[in-house]
C-alpha cells in the first residue's frame, strides 16, 4: 500500500484524538463507522500492527448502543491505537476481522459470547467461554447485577456424612 | 526446607459448628451376634484397611488448587508415602476424586460423568474454598460457577483454604483414611 | 552428520542423563538427601507472614481483643466471608463485638480486612492443615474471648478512666497554657501597642504547636489501640 | 571350538516329584505364588526406586518401609467394582486380561534358576518364550479393540506395530547367541534350550555379553520396547492416551494387566541373564541367588531408564527400530556367523 | 546436531475419525478440551474448546470496587499470580497517578521475577511430564518449592499471592529474604546445568522438540502470539522493554530470542529467560534502597476516573493487558483482561494441523497455557 497509515486513518475515521500515553496507556483513539472497519484493519495490518484485543462496552444505558473497542499495537516501537465502533442497535452486527487477523476469530467469539454482538461472515460464531446452551450474554449490564440478587443465603447446608 | 518444628501443637480453628469429628466405626458400636457376620466383618475390615491405604487419586485438576495437589504429590510432600501418590489418568482405575479448583457451570456435567465412570467404592475430596461452597468466586447473582462440589458428587472430605497447603491435602487424605477404615458403606 | 556420529552423540546424552539420576538416587539412599517433609510427624515452620484464616489479637492490657464492631472488614471483604454484630456494652464507652463469624471456605486470604481495621485487632491465624468431614467452615472468632469479657470490661473501664483523667489533666493544662498564652499575648499586645507590627512570628509558632496536640487529642477519643501499643 | 563338553541335563520338577499329574499343579502353584510375590515386590521396588531418584521417600507408612503398600493395593483392586462399559465387544474385552496373564505365567517355567533344577526342560525353550511373549501383543490388541474406546484402540494399534517391529531385533540378537552356543556347546543339545545356553556359559567361564556386546545392547533395548517400558511405553503413554489399551479396565482386570507387565519385565530380564549374563554362574553364592540377583539388577536398570528419559514419539520409535536396531542386529548376526565359520 | 524441520503433510488416504481430548486428560493442563480430527495418528483438524474454568473475573470486576478485585488478580493466572497481582496494582496506580516508593519498586521486581522463574520451572516440569519424563518434573518442583518458601516468608501465601497494594506492597522484606533469594539464584544456576545434562541435551527430547510445532513470525503476528512463544519465533518483543513499567527500565536485562519458532526454541527461550530473571533479581537486590513500602500520601478511596485506560505488563506467558473503563465511582464500569494464553492458544488449530498425535501434547505443552487464564 502506498498510502501511509496516518493519512489512511484520517481518510477513514470519523474522529480522531491524541491521548496522553503516560496517563491512559494508548496513543490515539479513533471513532469509526462499521463500513470502514475492514479497510482500516487492513491498513493497520499492512503497516505491521498487531491486533491486541477486541472488546465491547455496553453503553446501551447512555447511548442505546454497544461500543466495540479494537486495540492495535506495533511490536517494534509501541504505538497503541484504539478504535471505537458504535454498533447499530437494530442489527447488533459488525463485520468480522478474522480473515485479516486470524486472532480476531476468538476475540470476536468472546465478544459475541459476552455481549451478544454478532459478526457477519464470521467462520464459527459460537459460544466460547460459556456453555453452548447458555441463554444469556454475561457481560451485558442488565444481566447478573449483584444488587438484583434475591435475598436469602444458602448457607448452613449439610454436607453428606453418610 | 529442612528446618522443621517437631512439636506437636496443632492449631485448630474454633468452628461455629464443631461437628468435624471423625465418623465412628459402625462395627464397633453394635453387638454382633451371628459369627458368620463377624467373620465377614473381619474380611471387610481387612479390605477396608487395603482400601484406606491405597487411595489412588484421579489425575484431574480444575484450577489453582490443582497446583497444590501436584505439589503434594511432588518430592517435598510426597503423598506416595501413604499410598496415595499413584495418580491414575483413567477414571476407571481411580479411587478418590480430588476436586481441586473452581467448578464452573460448564465443567460440572463433566465432573459428574467422571464420577460415574469411577468404580465403587469411591470417595471425593473437596479441596479449597471453591469446591466447598464457591469460595472467593461466589457473590450474589453470579452465573459462572457451581457453588460447592457437593451439588454434583457426594463429598467425603472438605479442605478449606485458598488454596490449601499441601499439608492440608495430606491431612485430608489421612482423615479420609480414617473414614474408609471405619467402613463407610458404599452406595451403588 | 554421519549416522554413527549421531548414534554416538545420542547414546552419550542418554548415558549422561542416567548419570544424573543415579547420582540423585545415591544421594537419597546413601546420603539421606531426600527433601521430603514427613508431614504428620514433622510440622512445617510457618513464616511470620503466613496467612490463614483471620483471628482476633489478644492484647495484653485487656487480655482480650479490641474489636469495636465498626464493620469496616465486613464491608471491604471481597468474598463476603465476614459477618459480625455488636453494640454498646454497659460500663464502657467503646462498642463491642458480640458475634464475629468468618467463613474460612469463602476467604481468599487477601488481607484487606487487616488493612482497614481501625483498631488493628485482626491478624492471620497459623492453622495450615485444616480438613474435615463437614462443609461448614464458619469460624467464631469471638469464642475464645467470651469467658474474659467481664475481665475485659473491668480493665477497659480502668483504662478509659485513666485516659479520661489524663485527658482532663491535659485539657486543664492546655487551658492553662492557653490562658497563659492569652495573658502573654495580651501583655505583649499591650507592650507592642506602640511598637510596630513585628510580632507575627511568635503566635504563629504557638499555633503550630497547638495543632498536632489537638489532633492527637481527637484520636484519643475513639482509638485507644494506637496509644496502648 | 571345544568339543569336550558332555551332555548336560538338569532335573525337572516331573523327575523330582515322579508323578507328572502331581507335578503340574505343584509347578503351577510354585509359579503363581512366586510371581505374585515378585509382582508385589517389583511394584514396591519401582515406587521406591522412582522415589529415590526423585529425592522422595516413596511408600513408608504401610508396613515397614512401606513393604505392605502393594499388598494393600492388591486387596483394594480385588475388592473394586468391575465396570463393564456399554457397547464393548464382550468376548474380547473379558478375555484380554486373561490372555495377557496366562502366557507370562507359562513362560516362567522354562528358566533354569540353578545348575541342577529347572521346572520344565525344553529343547525349544527359547522359541517357546518368544512365542509366549508374542501372545502378549494379541492380548493388548484384544483389550484395545474390545474396549470400544479410541484411546484404547490407538494404544492397541501402536502396541501391535511396536511389538512386531521390535521382535525382529530381539530375536535376531538372541539368534547370534544361539549360533555361539551351538558352536561352543557341541551338537548334543539344542542351542535353543535355555538351560543349555546358561550351562555353556558357566562351563566355558565366559558370559556371552563379552562375546556379543552389541547383541546384548540391542536385546536390552528391544526388551524394553517389548515390555512397553518407558521410554517405549507408547501403548499406554499416560500423557497422550490416558492409559492406553487398559483405559477401560478397572479393578481386578486392570491388575491382571499390571501383573503381566511386571512379570514380563522379569521374563525378559531372566532371558537376558540366560542369554548374556551367564545364568546362575557366579562365585561364592549359590546358583539361584546369582540368577535372581542378576535378573533383579537388570530390572533395576529398566526402572532407572524409565525414570530418567522422556518418551519417544511413535514414528521415531519405529524409525529407530528399522534404521538402527534391525540393520545393526543383522550385521551382528552376519559377523557372528562369519566368525564362527572362519574359526 | 540439528535436524531440518520435519515436514509432515497429511496423507489423503483413510477415514477420518474424531478424538476428544479432555477436559479431563492428563496433559491438557487442567481443563482444555481439544477435539481432534485424525487420520491415523495425524491431525487433520484441531479445535480447542475452552471455557471449562470460566470464573467470570470480568463480571466480578464490574460488581466490586477496584480494591476488592485485588484477590481476583492473582487467580487469573495462578502460576504467575504475583506478576498479575502486581500488574493489576500498577494498572490502578497508573490510572490514579500514585507514585510508588523506590523500595517497593525493587521488592516488586524481585517478587515478580522470582514468580516468573517459578512459573517457568513449573512449565519445564509439566512439559517434560507431557513428554513422558517424570523425574525432571519432580526436580523442577523441588526448585520451585524453594521459591515458594521464599515468597511465602514475605507474602504469606504459596500460590495465589495478594501481596501488592495500590502504591506498594503489604509487607517489607528483611535481609533474610534477600539472602535467601541470592542463595537460591546461586543454587538455581547449578541446577540449570544439571537440567542441561538430564534434559536439554537428551537426544529423545531433542527429537521430540526440534522442528515440531513451528509458529512462524507471520502466524505469530496474525494471532498476536506474545511472550516466550513469540520470542522463539525471532521477534524481540517484551513488554518490559517495549513499554517499560514498574521500574524495569532501571535495570539491565536482555530479551532472549531464538529463530526457529519450534518447540525447542520455546524451550531455550524460557531457560534463557530464567537466567535473565536471575540477573534482574541480583541487580534489584544489589541496589535495594531503604525507605517506605507504601506512599505517604494515598487517596482515601480508589475512584476510577471517567475515561478508558490500558495497561500492559509482561507475564510469564506474554502480554497481559488490562483495559479499564471508569465512570468516576470506585467500581470500574468495565474491565477487560487481555490474557496472553488466550491468543497463544488461538494459534493452535493452525499449528497443530498435520502433526502427529504425540506432537499435539508437545506443542500444547510447549506454548505453556494456563486454563483459568484463558477462560478468566
């Protein structure tokens, strides 16, 4: 690719901001649209960046949207770039990166497992950490809150001493 | 290593419910009249003695405590001294299942299956807080773990700690030995 | 590399490996270098830092613990393994714990409860080989202190009275000092009425002296532990 | 070579007792008793040796020095529930432990423990031992096939390939010895008679390990593989195949496999003693003492090897056999034959 | 004696069958499950199934204050619990801008590197156990016991340390601790020579490892394989060097790399890393300053400010990242734990293809996985 990475990022991202690496641990943060994700990831790939992680934030309480977070880093000299991708709440779908970064395969499965975000064209989008028959997405904010726990302990159960 | 305190003062925790006494020998309590039964009982005692001294654990670790279980089998603690160091990888040849580590909801059916694969008489040791009642991973409304191994298999010995020291596991095995010697009747 | 050279170097490595194990074998049998700790017969030496289930410290002054049932440990505990209850006790100012239940099976030995304890009355016990037939591992930490409760109240009352007396004395002294200072100040002011405002330094120093005294006095009010220890 | 050797015939148990119908059960009793004690001791020794190598104590609490440990194990295994898994090939599954057990018991009878006595004197003894040893692989295969378990099957398949391959260098190296025996021992007795092989060595005061060092090494390596001992324990490779061919066996059936494994160790060691280490030959001590001393010393070496090395991979194991052991043993055999015909 | 990497191309004859390894299998390091499709003994397809020790660390982090998450941190990866525990503390310190006193920095480095050695020793043992060598496993456990004793004397735990506190450590070390550490390093160096004779030189081990399970630079890059597994492929990436944290930039150490990317390279990298950790410990002991172990000024409550934060540290297995989102309260809004074994294991299906069944064990053992770290 003849175009260098920063210009490519400028072209594709909706918004970019410089961040204080000493404070927050990453250099730049970009907000992007789902349509440019694959192009941008390819640009990162060709510039020699690794995909460190994919995760998600459940911001439905504030913005009605799930927010995917991608972290790219360069191994030779650290340059951590975060991508923010807000997902359309109707489809809850995003394009997969697993054909560019093979490691994205499992990260995306985990995001699906924990947040229910689907990835289109993913080769094997199934549960990864939770049991196959789980009927919940564990890290969604409306699931498994401690303060919702029904009162009543289960202490003082007898062990089997037969 | 090497420095050893030889005094026998064992510190015991003041339990709220101090029922942690060894089970009584059922044969010793009742007066046996029928000599045939007595003879059978002697044989039974002999077999129990064999079982008690040959508790082969299943090679099976779940989480952190498994490392301490390995340490208990390694040179410094050497469970083999009590005949309990023969870790069998196949459930068919194991006598005691040491549940060492957190039991996740995904794992619990597997553990039940392994338990069913073991031949009777068999025993289970719950090692560590997680297998007693969920341990540090238990909180209200949690979704991931099984709160206690005794929801899956009948547990004979409970060893608290996070993780328990290898000495505690050996103490547990010695207690299990007492229990086996006393002749717990096995089901199934 | 030749077939035979490879065979030779391979065999050599095997023989040297067997040498290592033979040496260990001889070391164990002939020189008694086994590393095994014969556990039930020999007990391990536990480090002072060793962590097991928490317990209450017995202080010498009162021959009892110093738990004031503030519940800071119950709140901080990540594993919800502490349940305690307590309240006012007749005769002394301090609150006193009535039940202190700690579930060893839940505890992760993180030590946060020790960190937050305002009276520093918690420490790790040295129980290292607990095992039993029962799943209930709730430990009653107050149990060993129940018999000494009356003694404690007696002693504590004495301490509190002594402290109160001391405080009163201190207060008196402080009052006296203050009056003195005020008098001196008044005198000074009177003296300095004519002279220019050059007396800033002295009262400032006095103020600074007073501040830490006040703080320690406030401390006296609710934590005796620091004074005692 | 020397032609002055007279005929040598040790007394068998039939000759001692007089009545063959009485001698048979007696021999069986002696063998079973001795083998049971042997296995109990060997398992104990294995655990002790491994412990010592690993700077541990091994069993110490059950009986003096933990001597009763294996007895306790046996009692437990006897009283353990026998699980018969579903969907197995019943006849094969049930027969396999017995098939593993019977041949090793039969083979023991042939070994001359001293100059004068042998339970069974057979002119084709060597062949008989190898034939019975070859049956072990059938048992293992039956167990693996009958268990309806993929690990067991994999173990069985590995075992068949391994045992058949390693039998070749094993027999070839023994054959070199037979050639030497026939050359030295005259034509009156067969070179395949175990008593005779041992007798020739004691009579000529030369152990064949000196004449056939290469054959001895090849024999020992192949014997390790034949008995499925580490580093050749591929069929039961614990960390790969769980427990290999006996994954599905519990209790007494499992202990029969155990029994045959340890008896097999004794057999190959005794055979090595007869073939290479002069049988009962030795100063001061009586013959049987020397015989068993040497056998158990070899067994100790086998244990020592087991607790030192990691395991080979299956294809490496086969490569090693076909590119190293077999060519070398053939060369050795040819060289022996050449030397004998020249001398 | 160097072998060319063995080329094993899967043959196309014969039926495929499926073999399920684990979750209870002696060499699946806990509860990994591998569903293998085999042709004979050759692997056509391998699918790791994980999650059998999922303990919901990330959900717990959203349900408790940052301070209360401390005991969890060392249980994410119990073999290098100290590194994770201190790493978590360092992450929070970075977020809250807490200055760590010098003495605590040195203590932390000693403790973390001792823990790294113990983790590598345990890997060494279990790896040999996977290959069928039982005795080296017990020897390495002996050595590891000594580290545990040393760490036990100051942290009070043997495995799941909760030694770090935000701003420092819980307990100061004494001279005996430093002496014991020095003595242990001296002993370890002689033991490493013994391991070389017993294990590293062993022809069987070399045959089992050389050319087996090659992870190429490209594969490592696509899967973001990190830690010793990456360095064995020739990339000198170590978070301690790339993004120095916790005072590692004050000390002199190398990042060992190997070129081949096979199991033997990973073996060598780890052994050489033990040596580097020894060097780090020696330097930290030699220049141990006096002073406090906790900062004088500490915030009363540890409130995670609004915004997102990333902190990386080098665990014994690779790049451990903590991604935390705060909302101003002391309970994190979100915490993602980027664990190295997760990425390392995800490269396995590609690496295992075409190898023998026995190699599976060697390769999976060789990348050094800890299941609860993967499942979290």
